[in-house]
C-alpha cells in the first residue's frame, strides 16, 4: 500500500510546533505578526488589523460601514473599502501564513473541503446564480463557494476559498471589476474550484495529510474524480445515487462487475456489518464497507486499496438507509481514525453555520471578485483568532467550548 493511502502518520504534526499560544495577548500578537507581516506597507498592515478587529467586534451584519464604525474614526469606511476592493495585495501569502501558523500550533490530522451556499437576493453581486445546495437540500439563488479548512481535535478554521462564477453564456460579458481577466477557467465549474483548493493544500503541507470533502450536489461525479487524482489519502462524502462499479464473485459465474448506485453497493456488506467506534463517546455508529471502483477505465492517478476504492457506510439506525456514504482510498476504511476524521467534517460544517456567521463569512455584498476573496481571507483570520481564544479559555479545545 502506498504511503499516500495510510492514516498511520496523522497523529504527528507536519512541522515542529513553533507557535506556543500562552494566552489571549500572545494569540493576538503572534497571529497578527504572522499574518500581517505579509503586507508591504505600514498602512496596509493597519487596515488589515483594523478590518479583522472590526469583524470580531461589529454587531449585526459585517458590512464595511459597521466594521469602520466599531473600530475606526471618520473617514475609515472609505479607507477600508479601498483596502478590500482596490488596494494591491494578494490573498495567497496571507492564506499560506495562516495555514503555517495553525499547523505550528499542533498536528494537522485533516484538511476539510467544504462546499457552501450563501443565499443572496441581489443578482448584481459577484457570483450569484441558481445552484443546488447540499446544505439546504434544494436549489437556491446565491453564491456557491468552496472552502478548505484546518481541522483538528483542538480547533477548526477556514484557510482558503474559491468562488464559483460560471460562464455567463453567449452574448453576455462580465465587467473587469466583477470578474478580472484570466480567472474564468479557474472558477467556472465546481471541479475547477476543488482542484484549485487541492493545489493550495499541496503548496502548504510537507507530507500528505488526509483530505475530507463533501461532493454531493452539482458536478458530483467530476468532483469525486478530481479528489482522487490528489496524492493524499482522501475521504469523499457522496450521495446514494452515485454510480459505482462493484466487483463480485458469483457461484458458477466467476468474477463479475456490476454498475450500481452507492446505496445498493453495501447491501451484501450490510448483512455482515461491524460496529465502529467514535472518540467522543455515545452510541457508536454501525459501519459496513465494500470494495468499489469509479465507473470507466482504470485511472492510474487514483491510488486505492487493492487497486480500487472502498465505500464506507455509516448507520445510526441500522434498520434504515445509511446516514452517510464515504468513498475513500485509505487502507483501513472502517478504522476509528477515519471515523474521527468524518466527525471533524461535521464540526467544520457546524463552525461554518455558527462562528462563520459571527465573523461575517456570509456578509460580503460587493461586485468585486477580488474584494470577495479579500473579505473571506480576513474573515478567516478573524475566525482563527476567535477559535484560538476559545481554545485557551476552555483549556485546549475550542470544540468543547
């Protein structure tokens, strides 16, 4: 089994823990130093810190007006608007610094790729279009974004983002303000957005780490294929209708393969299911696994157990359909380590809904594509700050705060 499909090393950090967080003041000082030293000018460093502080302090919607009112003086609203929408700075180095800082505070057992929908009523805002939301279970009008989160038992925090902006169709053109040249291919499909996030992870990490993702929704098949082209171990949540190839050994018929929906691929394994174990107590779920492949020709870029993949079903009520279906290339698909990793994905989702709302991850309402990315990057920094403070206050785990 290739190293890329093993979970054995996930308890060890990718780098020495350089950033020891001793208290709230140290959190502020160390994180701001790590993040905002990436800005060239003093004024940019001031505005970045001001914007992040405003996201943490402002009440209600985190508009630039509210942010400026909570931390600034007359004239700061215009300055912050310019800083986010027009100033020259790149989000990439800030995101890389955030990933390095979080990794230095402890092990990085999981990266979680989370698709999110941000309902918006105004069609003139950047990236607003009708799409299926896995979060809501139906089609919505709004922004479809893809995020990559740091996730450990200590804390979770978003680090990188992609906003999907589909091709507007023949006869329609986008303004440079809304959608700069050269970015259409990178963000036109969910598959491309996911691929770009995987490139971010590849740039940040020293050794392959488990990547957990939810591919349900539009372009599910393309997203699943993209995930398994990555060199890291991967676990992808899929819908029950996803078609998979199952290898079978039938009496009198020899070795056969059949194409079947994922929910039916576990029928035989379910009859010999085994109980799994979770780290946080409670009734453990029931799990079952089956060896499967993605339909079509064998892709040498998709390493997995025995040359294929494993389908993991998770039941909280064994007499019903599985609550979750996970497709993975790890060599122990029903291991406690993988089950704990899927629980972290749920905590990321909960964090997006709760703390994500508190720090303004849903609140950008401008037309600028670059402005959206800058707002989401600074809101991610504010999220990490709040998580680190909670972790200190609760004695080391923000997840139990």
